[in-house]
C-alpha cells in the first residue's frame, strides 16, 4: 500500500517541540507516513501578512489529514505593530488561522476526549464520607459544533440602519434595547443551522454507538435560549428516537453542567453542544483529567478533511527554553485520534497502552505532573523534559 502523506503544521512556540516528539513516537510505534510541513502562524503573519498562506490550504486540500501544534495570536494593535514594515500600508487585519482553517474546510465536527489515566497525579479527586478520598474515573468525549453559533462571526457594533431596523421589528429588542442609542449597541449572533446541528448530533450518537457509551448528554440551555438550544434539543430527541434508541439522551443546562462536572463526572459518556458551550464544557472536563498537558482534540469535515491538535496554545514563555519542558501527551493523544480516524487503530492502541503504562508507573513525569511552576530548573528538580517523556513512551513499545 502506498504510504500516507500527513501534513504537519508545527506553528508557533511549543507547537514545534510537542509535534517533533510526537512524530518520533509515531515512527517508533510503526506508523509509516510521509510528512509534508505546512506553514502556519505568527511568523507568516509578520513576513507575509497571512498566518494561513494559500499554499498551506492547498497542501491540506491535497492530503486531507493534518497534525497541528499550536499558534500564537495577539490583539489587533500588537499584530499590526509586528507586521513587516513593507506590509503596513496594505490594510491587512490579523485573524486567527485556526478559525480560518475551520471555516475554509468546514471542519464542523470537533471531538475532545477527556479520559483519566490511572496514576496521573493531576486527576480530579474529592473527599468521600469521612476522610476517604475518591478518584472518579472520567471517560467523556465532548462533541462541539465547531463552525456556527456564537463563534460564527456575525456581529456588529453600532449596526447599520438595515440591521438596526430589522432588530427593532422584534418585540423583545424594542422592549429591552429600544431606548439604547444605536451607537451603543453591540450584537453577536448565535446562529444554528438545522443541517449542521443534525451533523454534530449524529456524530455524537454515532461515536456513542461505536464505542459503547450508554448516554449522550445534550449540554445547552433550551429553557432560555429557545430557538437555537431548543431546536438542538428537539433534533436530539428525534435522532435518538429514530436512529439510536439504545442510547439514552440526557439533557442538562450548561450552567448546571459545570456544577455537576465535579459532583459526578464519572456518570457522563458523550456530551454534545453548540460551539461556545462545547468549548466551555470541554475545558471544564479537561481540568479533571490533567489540564492542558493532556487535552487533545480532533476536528473534521463531512468530506474527510481532518486536523488533529492539542487544545493548548503556543505557551510562549516556554518556547525558547534550551530544553523543552512541556508535556507532549496532549499532542501524542491527538495523534492517536488521527490514527483512529485513518483506521490505524492497532497503532493507536499501542501508543495509548504505552502512555498508560508510563503514567501508571509514575517514574517519568513532566513539570505539570509534578505540580511545579514551569521554570528552566524543573529538569534539575526531577521533571522530565518533553523529549524524555516521549522516550519513556517509546521505551514501552
Ligand atoms: P497556552 O495554552 O499556550 O498556555 C497556558 C499555560 O498552560 C502555559 O503557560 C502552561 O503553564 C500551560 N501549558 C500549555 N501547554 C502545556 C503543555 N503542553 N504542557 C504543560 N503545560 C502546558 O495558553 P495562553 O498562554 O493563554 O496563550 C498563549 C498563546 O497561544 C496565545 O498567543 C494564544 O492566542 C495562543 N493559543 C493558541 C491556541 C491554539 O493554537 N489552538 C489555543 C490557545 C491559545
Ligand atoms: Mg478553549
């Protein structure tokens, strides 16, 4: 069989360190691929005025599967200041290349698994009755609609006349905002389409079925946000009833869910939500299983373009350390999601087993796992470097 080509996008800061180590792990686990590097991130914004060059989009369009490290984003003014002088008069405005990727390839399904590894000192624990300590085993996958809703980008400050007049036709707008000067109005919309809502729900239920999760929990707020959350709940009921009768559908409100999260995290299986609430609830669950060093993610389109990335960012303060200290697990786990996606499930299993063994053994731990403050001297104090962590995983194969 011809070797696969995987697009690699290290991006900025620690993105390169975690991606390099992950490629070594993939290689040692027996995954054979050609890698083609795609340019993305701050460097290309500064030099070319575009953090997501067309050649990178072309590369992904051709090969479909990409591993992505992390990028740096900065506020508008700072972004402008750092732009190459020759580009400063071109009217360029910085926008996030991640959001750009999602929109360009319609990466509408985002999955973020949060599973606790036995022996991870960062696992959530709580006190039981008396003095006993309980460590709930979390095994949740959050399915987040990745392109619509509050992050859809349809927003205005001081909206134009047509928009304003249209808003004024809504009785609630007239009642609550009719007295506010137009110039003082800011509007961010939360638009859900039926098709994409159904797509994320089916992806969530499909995953539950494939991996034997007993429930799907819709985490929105249908009692208040009636049109969008309400529509999503109605669709969830329909899809559950007609297509997935063996999987139960639970319905929680995002605010209550953030409380239940620490009360009974082991009760949840698959969670599904719109863009913003999915972002919130996935960060919440990630905190229970070790935080940013462990939070992995995948995003894909209906036609098979998929990008796998850790949830964390470029952590600039650690980027220039001579020896990288950050935890590569989130990137390694994201690569395992890629392997599942392209049906290299045995290699994924091999890597996950090795990771589980390393964590259970507890001999090799990065600074975050030792609850240290991230500083160059953590290595002297016994923390593993990014490379040593990858080596430990490789040694288990
Ligand atoms: P961040 O995720 O880069 O770092 C926050 C803190 O989390 C770090 O200081 C570090 O203590 C810890 N951390 C992150 N990754 C870790 C790892 N692998 N191992 C151990 N500890 C880790 O978020 P921050 O500092 O808010 O943003 C830095 C830059 O990254 C910004 O420019 C931001 O826009 C960008 N960003 C990019 C994302 C992406 O590429 N998907 C996501 C989030 C932020
Ligand atoms: Mg987030």
